[in-house]
C-alpha cells in the first residue's frame, strides 16, 4: 500500500466532523449562503460582504527549506483572494498574522514583500496585521521558523452574486491552469518526495533541489481574469481547486440536487507524477488531494463555452473544457484509460 492523505497526517473524515462545530456561529438576518462562501448584508440592501481566512499550512516548511520566505507571504494572500472570488466578490483588503520565532530576522521582511506583491497583483491592499514573536509555539525546518495566516475582506453587489445554483445537465466545466501544487496537499507531497520527511529524495541534492523548486512554485492569482470573465459570460458557479480538490464539488451538488460532475481532461504538470511514483499514491487519492493541473474552475452554459475560453485567453490564462455537469450525483474522473469515482 502506498501513501495517502491519512498516512500523511490528514484525516478527511475527522476534519469534516470537526467542522460541524461551526454550526454554533450565528449569522445576521439576510445572510446569503453560497456553496463556498456566506455573504453578509452591508446594510444598504444592495451589497454584501464576506471574509475568507486561510494559512499557508505546511508549505512554509518548504519555503523555509528553500529560503524563499517571500513565497510564504504570497501564498497567504493567494489562498484567500482566490477563495473570495468564488461568489463573485471583489477582494478589497487583506489582514495578516505572522507568527515567527524572531521578527527581527530577514525572513520577516521577505514575507511582507511577498504579501505586498500578491496584494498589488490582486488589486487589494493590506488593511492591518499582527506580528507575534512566539519561538516556543512555532516549529519548522529553519533557525527562524514561522507561520503566515491571512484574511480577505471582499464585497459584491446583489446583482453580481454567483450563487452556485441553477446548474443544468450539459453545462460546461472550464479549468484554469495551475502553476503546480499551489498550497494544498503539501503534507502528502512532502512525505512522498523529501527524505527530511521520510520521502524519496534529499532536498539538498540535484533531484531533490529541482523537486523543491517545483513544489514551492507560487500559487496563481485568478482574481483579475476571473472577475473580467464574470462580466463577459454567465458564470453559474466557481470553484477554487484547493483542499480536498475535486471532492469538494459535492458542495455544488448540495445546491443542485440530482446533478453530478464528469471530468475528462487532465494534463498534470510533472510534479504530480513525481509524487504519485515516489509515494506509490493511488490515482483516485491524487485527485482527492491535488489540483492535478487545474487551479480554478468555472461552470458556464454550453452556449458560453467559446466566449469563456476567449476571455480567459485574452487575460493570459491557459484554460480548457475539463468536464460537464451530468445527471446523477457522482463525481467521476476519466484519466489515462481509467475512470475513478471519487464520490457516488
């Protein structure tokens, strides 16, 4: 038996059960629930706001190994702005928390540079943040370890909300190319690839160095091309291919009973095959864990397929039709002459 996410330290089922505790949180009257974001009324009756929060997770171990601390800052922003746009919201501002052993080191400056660069490319600004020197709390693989967390505040007019409902059989799923792993599945990737975590290669040797650079490739920012796309065609649903990867399409099924998703076009970057081979990871587990080449996806009507592809190309995003909405309730992946049913 090869590696899987549970063996790498992430128990999907236990995590899902733990998340049920969020039901204790109360939402204001008028809150709009979408598959991946809750939208709260601003008070003018016409606009809504949201906040998304995430951390860079164990990708910080790899940025520390590579000495690329700026990428950790970039990742914190990328995770939350790409989450915010799923409902059609425009990211407005970022707040961040940096927990670090010693904030006077060069790591801090580089992290902030990465945050600033990602904000500028996303069209939003840093509204505030917190830096905590907590050497006793943070552990890592460098003399000055850290964790980076960010939140994004965004707004959307009622008329522009992407509600994720109203899908119909035959709707087209378009994928936007990723840069590689992005910031998800890193626990499994680390333990498959790098000897420091019981993997196959030493990170300070030729093969390991190349793989490390591929693993820390910065997450693509989809904010500007996606918001432009949503102005030009009807986007019925949008999906950031992050934690649990294609399994999370089941949230769209909850808003569209009787419909499932068939995916049939993947050209994963070489890093994914390296992980699969080194860790002997089953292909269905790969599709449950990694983006497999597509970092963001949208669902559009068939008649908007060509317009969507042209729009994304115009804005510099490589994209392709990767599947369709179908009758049923399964999430199926067709890849290399095999079909994997992730959920049915």
